[in-house]
C-alpha cells in the first residue's frame, strides 16, 4: 500500500467544515509516530469513509480523529481496525450515534480490554437496531458507558444493558432515563453497586416500572444505612420485592428513613430480625422496620428482640394479629413494650402525677412536659404560668435515667414533690411581719426608715400599688442577684429537709436524686472564691457535708455558712428563716472577693453531721464573728476579681421565682377587689410590676423586648381571664373598654319574628332583673347524616351496651312489688297481721293488705342543654388514635354516605374536639335513655350578644327519637359565645310543659358563661356568673333540679360560686365524658 | 343482762353506757349543742361519713347526764313499754322505715292486743334525744311525724290510738344527714331543713385527728400523725376523682391494722385506697401519696 501524506488527506476532506481538517491535523501528528505508513493510510481512509457516509457524518469523522490518539495508544492495530469499522457502521445508521461512540471512546479504550472494545461497540449497534427512537438509546448508551465502566465490569455493563433492553421492550423513554440514572447513581454506590443491580434485575420480571424509581431513591436510601449493612439491606429489599405487590421505591425510602433514626451499630440487629421476619411473612417487614425507632425509644436492643420474638410468635399463629402487632396497632404490642421498657413516659403517668400533686398541695397543679430548649430559659416550675390557683409543674417527657421503671417513676415523683413543696411549705408566702422560728429578726431592722416621699406604696396610673414583701426583702441587698442565689439555695435546703421529714417514704429515692444532682455540679476548685461559697451552699442543700474543697483562707467562713444553714433543717423552719439565713450568709459571702484561688490553697473540709445546735446569737456575738471572719480573709487577695456568675440550676429543682409569685398573687388580689368595682389593671401597670418582680431576668440577660412583651401579655391573660376559653368573642383586653357601657345601654328588646322569645336577665349590680333583655330564637338544628349516630354507637359498641345494660337495671325487672294495696296478687303478711291486730283492738283495720306487682312507671323528664360555643372546637389531645377506627362505619353503603358527607365538610378532621365528645356522650345517653322511657329533650345553644341567643332544637321534649333527630346530632358544631342565662330559662319553659314528677335540667358546658357584654373582665364576668346562678335558682324554684357538668378544668373556680348548693361536677378528664354522663344521669335519677 | 357463750345481748332498756364515750371537740360544737338542748332546738348534723356525728351525739347524751339506749329496729319486739326512761334513741333510717315503725303499733298477745310504743314515742314520752341517723334514707311519710315534733308544738300524733302526745321537756330531735349524696330525689325538703339548727362536721385538723386516731386505734403517735397527714392529703382529691374524702373512721381502721402488725403501706391500701375508689388512676395517686408518707 502506498504512503499517504497529510496534504493529500486534507484534500479529500476539503469540502467539510474546517474543523474536520483541524482534527485530522492534530491526530496526524499524534499517531504518525505509532502507526506504520500502511496503517496510516488505512486509518485516514476510515476517517474519510465515515465523513462521506451521510449529511452530518463529518461530525462523526471529526470525533473519530479526536479520539484516535487515545485509541491508537491503547489498541493493537487489529482492534483499532475494528474500532474504526464499527464507527463507520454506526455512522451509516446514525451519524449522531457514531459521534457519541467516538466521543466516549478515549475513556473506554483506557478501561476495557482491547478485545472487548468491538464488543462494546457492537452492543451500541444492536441497540440501534431496536427500531423507532432507538437512536436515543444508542447515543445515551455511549454517553454513559464511561461513567458506568468506572464502577462496573464489562460483563456487568452488559448485564445492565440487558436490563435496559428489557425495559425498552415496554418503553424506550423509560429505558433511556434508566440508563442515565444508572450512570448517575451507580457510581455513587461504590461497593454496593452490584447488590443494587441484582435488586433491580430481580425486579425486572414483573415490576419493571419500579426499576427507575428504585434507582432514584436507592442512593439516598443507602446513605442512611450503616455502610457495612448496605448490601444485605438491599438483598433484604430484594427478597421482599420478590413476592410482588410491593412498592419498592417506597419501601426503600420508608425503611431506610426508619433505619436512619437509629444508631448505626443497631442496624445489624434490626436487619437480622428483618431478615428472619421476611422468611415468615414478607408483608410485615416494612411495618416492622418503620416501627422500630418508636420501639427503640422505649426499650433496649435486647428488649427489642423480645418484643420482636413475641410478635413473630403471634404472627405464626395468627397472621392478622401479627400484622397488627408490628404495625403497633395491637394493644398486645403496647403491653409487651410497656412491660419491657424501663423508661417511664410522662404521658402515662401524667394524670397520676397531677392527682398526686393536687393531693400534696391542695391546689390545681397542671403537669406539662417541658421541652429541652424551653427548660433552659424557664425552669421546670414555670411559675409565671400560674393558673387559677395552682401552678404548672414541668416534667421531662420521659424519665429514663435508671435501669428500671420503678426508679424512673420515683424520679418523677421526687421532681414533682420538690416542686410542689414550694407550694405546700409556703415558699411564696414570705412576710415581713412573721417571726422566723430559728433566727432573731434582723430583716426588719435593716429596712430603711420610710421617708415622706419614698413610701412603700408607689403611685402608678393614679393608684397605689404596694411592693410585695419579698421584693422589699431583696431590696435590702446591694447585690440582688447574689441575695437571690443565696435565698434559693437556702430555701431548697429547708424544703428538701422538710420533704424528707414529711415524706419518709420517698426519702431514699430523694437521696438518690440528690446524689445524681451532685454528680452534675461544677467542681468547687475551679470556681472563683465567691462563686465557690455559693456553690458550697448548694452542696449543703444537696446533703453533701464531706469531702468538700474549700479555700484555706475562707475555711472559717465556710464553717459559718454551715452553722447558719443547719437550723433550716428543722420541721418548724419557715420561709422567713430562709430569709434570715440569707441575710447572714450574704453578709459573709459578699465580703468574699470573687477571685481565682490558687490550686495549693484548696483544702478538704468536712462538715460534721452532729453539731452543736445553733444558738441564736446576739447581735454583738454575730458582729464579733463577722469581724473575725473578715480578719481571717484579709490575709491575702492578690487574685484577679471576676464578675460574679450565678450557679447553674440543680436540675430537679427548676427555677424558683418568689418575687414573681408574690406579685402575681397580689395582682390577683387587687384584680379581685377592683373587679368588684368594675375596674381593671392596665397593661402598663402590670408591666412595671413585672419588670420589678422579674429583675434577675430583665437586668442580666437582656431579654429581648419582644419576648418580654409576649410574656406580659401571657400574664395579662393568666391574671385576667383565668380559664376563659378562647371563644369567638374573646378579643378581651385588660384595658377598660368604654364601648361596653354604650353597648349595654340599649333598652329592652322586642319580638319581631316568630319562634322568638324574650327573657329577663339578672343584673347583680342593680340586684334586679333587666327586663326583656335577651332575645332568644328557637331553631331546629340543621340536619346532617344519621350514620353519625350509628357510627358512634359502633365505635363505642362495648361501652354502649354496658351503659344500656346498666340503664335496664334501673327498671326493677319491669315489675315491682308494691306493698299495702287495696287489691293485688298476694296478701302481705305484715299488713294482714296489723289489720288483725287493729280489728281486735277495736280500731278499723286498713284494707290495704295486698301486694301488687306493678309495672313501675318512672316519671322523669330531663332536658340536656349543650354548650355549642366556639371554644368547644378546641382539640382535645388525642394521643391514642382510635378516631379513624371507629369513625368509619363498617357497612359499605353507610361508609359511602359517610365518606361523602365527610368530603362535604371540606377538611377531614383527624382530631377530636370537645364538642365531638359532647356529641358522642349524647348519642350513648340517648341510646340508653330509650330503654327506660324517660322523657327527654336535647338542645344546644350559642349566640352573640343579648339580641342573638340561638337555641337549637336537637330533640324536642315531645318529639320521639327519629332519624331526623339523629341527623341533627351530626350537625352539632361549635358556633359562637355562651350566654347561659336565657338558654336555661328557655329550657325551663320546655320542662314546664311536662307533667313529670321529677324533672332535671342538665347543662353540659366547657367553660364559664361568656358573651359580649356578659363576660368581659371584671364586672362582666361577675355579671354572667350571677345571671347564670339566678337562672339556675329559678329552675329549682320551678321544681326542676339543675345540674352543671363541665369539662373545664378551671370549672371549680366559678362553678363553686355559680352552683353553690346545686349539683355540679367538673370532669377531670374530658375523655371520660361519654362514660360519665350516663353514669351521672343514673345516679341523679335513681 | 343475759350472758351467752358467744355474745352479749341487752334488753333495749337495759343498755347503758357506763363509760364516757371518747369525743374530742373540734370547735364549739359541744357548747352549741348544750344550748340547743336547753332551748329545745332541734339539731341537724351535716357532714361527710365518718366525721364523728354519731359519736358526738353519744357523747352529748352522756355529757347531758343521761344514760344511753340503743334501739335497732325490730318489728315484733316483745319488750315492755312502761317504765324505763330512754334518753338516747338512735334510729338508723332506711328506705323501709315507716311511720308506724317509729310511733308504735298494736301487737297480738293471745287473743288480746297490746299497744307498743315505737322508739320515737318512747323518746317523746321520756324526754330523750332521738337521733335519726341518715334521715334522707327514711320514707317520705316519716316527715309527717317529724314536722309537728320539731316546731313550737312539739307534738307526736298517734293516729291509731287517736292520741296526741306532748313531748317531754327533755326531748330533742337530732337528724344526721350526709349532703354528699348526689341523688336529687334524696334531698331534704326545705320545710324539714328549716326546723333544725345545723351543725357541720368536717374532718378535724391533722393534729386533732391524729389524737383521735391514736386513741381509737391504739397506734403510735407518729403513725397516727402520718395517718392524719394522709387523710389531709387524700381529702385534697375530693372532686378531683374522689366523690368523698376519707373519713376518720377509715383512718382508724388503717391505724388498727398497722397496730396489729400489718405493714403500713399495705394497711393504708386496703383501708384507704381500695375502700375509697375503684378508679385505677385515682387509686394509683393515693397509693403514691401513701408511699411518700410511709416507708
Ligand atoms: N371528734 C371525734 N372525737 C372522737 N372520735 C371521733 C371524732 N371524729 C371521729 N371520730 C371517730 O370516727 C369514727 C366515726 O365516727 P362516726 O361513726 O361518729 O361518724 P358519722 O359522722 O356518724 O359517720 P356516718 O355519717 O357514716 O354515720 C368514730 O368511731 C370515732 O372513732
Ligand atoms: Mg353515723
């Protein structure tokens, strides 16, 4: 063969764009050294041939040349020839594919064995043969080959292409995106690539559509799985998928998300179980995996295994039960967990703790879970959250420090007991006037003599507001923060001692918790001197009296502190003793500079348990002691003085804010007084008081003003509207609202429509009725769906039948013996004897000597009056998700209706509201009432303002239970406000129409009465309560027994004054309403 | 008095309390009652169960210088009517108690009939304190008797004999009544209530209650104090899961159990927790209070 020159070659390619020749030139110089002349000729020839194939095949030729240097390098000539050949063949079909082929080549020839290169090319060619749109596939194939071959062997690539071809059978587009995805994803999977491929190949038989989906999520999914477990995880997925019917991408996503929540080292165990589970029943594997994080929050890994095995055992017996078990839906699973777990969840013991705190303190104490972040700022007893008369005790959501349940529970108990001890032992009742029992009175002598212009009371907003005693007390100190820290430590000393004396039963647990707390205290030697002294006090309060490090120089002072603190460990010590101790300790500690103490100056100090009892020192002795201490301290002091920092809180004790508490109770007091006069506290005033009370916070930490603003508003709410539900009309402000008078100045109203009624209303300020003051409109409740009724009964099937049975028992078996009748089935022995006796003794005997078995007629009529105010829309916490189970009717037809009606409602509610429980209770009650035949009516009420009281008829007293009634119940829903008076009065007129011997009016509400001009702060709240009370009294006067049932926790507060000697009940737990209402009815009427 | 092997039975008229009943005054109730008695003012004792109402009346009857007789209602009682003075009649009311059970009835004796006074009639005649325990339980027709006796008339009509008895100067009617009942059908009528001076009995303060427990149960002072403390705490749960707080009587039971070797926690559980409620949550809370107070 003859030699070709570059020029000749260029000549041949002259008619193509310049680029081609440029590419040729560049390649020429690169390859000419390697190829022989002959080979050069062949090489150029192929290029020319390619260029000549078709319109744009010159581009392929250009790529050919560009790829050539690498190809020539890597391939022996035989293979180079084939390489060129296949390129040419491709160009014949598709120049674009050919271009892609050559473009990919440089990387490929470096990776594949030379003899595989033609094979690789051929695959592309084969793909092209697939017909329409196959060019895309071919091109894509070449494009991604480089990336893929970096992680796959050639045969694996062939495999992958095989999969892709399988997909392409159904959809070329799908196949193309599968390829691209593969190249993106597979390289990131590294060692798991193969497992992933085998997972995908296992899918291809049936579930080919899922292949791409899998690829999309697999990378992300694997990232969440512990590295070494990834491939077995994939094979687990594969095994589960094998059975078909599994949404594999979703499986990957969900199961890995679950694993991601677990510590990596646990994965192996979890997957082991999953593996064996997949052999029992592959369908539950996902539920199992999804459930594990939840379970692991409560139990250890070993216990997880027990839980798992129990589940498997159930699964083998009863597949459905097992499935429910792993879904976490079966109570069995719950039981097992409960038994296994050592932690105690607050939710489970909350009610017990609440009652426990209530028992100890006689106050309504709310138990709330504190969130970690919140705890920082607030402490656990967020006393600013004072409720009506109680406090909130914050406890962590789980107690799990100890290895068993009892100890964890005890820990809760200790925390709660300590916090409640503040209330029980009157930490907040500090008074300047009360004598301390262990110390002489120093504080009142320190009090500055009040001068004319600096009286105790300040004028704010034109009225005098005194300072709380405790504020005056802290006012005695230059360094208020130091004094507060001392006071806190010292008061804790007193309380902890007191608790241990009063409650010997938890002494041990208490000591345990104190011990734990000690372990978390900062090391004394690391603190500057003054802080160390304060810390020392805290150690004392935690019962540490030994092995305490004390700076040599201050040993005497430390000893004095110990002597001062000890008398507080007396059952008679009062908060005033803590105050006196604080003064003395302050006098010592404030003289201690807050300087670093060199290491060698620390010495270990032991403070003996047995001590000479504290003798009340005379002032002279005390001063003498102080002087001595000062002298001892004088010796040196070259360390650098540091700013004083308060010690970290003792974790079980929470934050202690005596000033705030006193201010709040003062506010409440003055609120009560002013409320009677119709005045309220202004926000400005409140803010000022708080600023003072809350000084440590506002001074030191630069609380951001916004937060503070919020806090003030919260407080306004707490003090002002204790427990007022957030009704539609509650835009209440503390400020006196002048518009109120105008609004209420209107005169009597008139009836303009039918079915309207006018009622008087009681104004306690006038001690008289305002006549024709309220306009009430009676309306039929609109109708919803009667399936609500049946569905509710279904949902409560067990309870419903239980209640019904109990009601049936109220009927004495249908027949009752009635003694002393004129005639009857039997003679009554006692009566006959009596008659005989009478006859003998000459008196005329009674003829009533028979016993008759009578059908007993209960003669009871009752009206239920339901509060439909907006506040009943409040969600109740629905921790156990029973809702959806019972909500949906079983009957398919009913289900359709139900579904439709739900959709009609727009948003599907997944939570329950107060009103829902009210309704459910009514349904149960109706169901039971029907068995005993009492006459009953059900009405709802709501409204807005005195001219708009709506009275909804759900079931009129005269009406029989019909489908219409059932449909109306469905529609009961929260509306507006609660003006109880007129509704009660109207209900009374309903009962008046009836002849029954015994009549009841049962009012079911969720809060105090409130409405526009009926319930606002101060005077109106009183107004509403008075009017409601009077309405209830009217009821009773008419021979009807009223009874108020409320689900408002603060109900005691106003019901006590509203109902006084009439019946009422506050439900502690709203969930108990469906059970309680029928029970109550029974006990009222038996 | 007739002794048998197994029990001691007394004829109604013969039973006399020889010793002063232990009663620890909590407030001015003794003084009030004395005045009421001297002024012939009927007394209503209100208060939850086990707060010492019955004990108080026993004590007062002793204190007022009178022996005591207990009457359990027994219809065909063969006792004689004449002669004996019966200064305190305690009548436990129940729903079958009729007017003639109170007033009296004719009895057959061979072919003869003989009238026998009921406890009320006897009390009226001899001038006794007539104590109707749990009066709301009695049948409504008994109020017909109560009314004329408890206003200025102080008369007991005996229809069957066509008689009216004027009450002896020493006669006093005392009712007890536990307002804790929720049944509206069992409320006292106002016309009845307003014939009585009312005294409220509530749980005594812990120190006093501890003394009572100590005296009645024989438990040690510290145990008694702890029990009184328990009582105080449990009463805080009234209306919060408990319908009724714990009465002194139950605390005494607990004291007796402890005094006889039962572990304190267990004793309180059976005598207090379980006796008070069936609600598990509330039970658990009470148990926790017990566990805190007792080791
Ligand atoms: N003040 C007291 N002094 C002495 N003992 C008392 C006192 N209060 C209560 N007790 C004791 O409590 C027990 C119960 O008292 P009592 O039987 O008098 O109660 P009650 O009020 O009559 O109760 P109930 O309403 O159930 O009949 C008595 O046996 C007595 O031991
Ligand atoms: Mg009694």
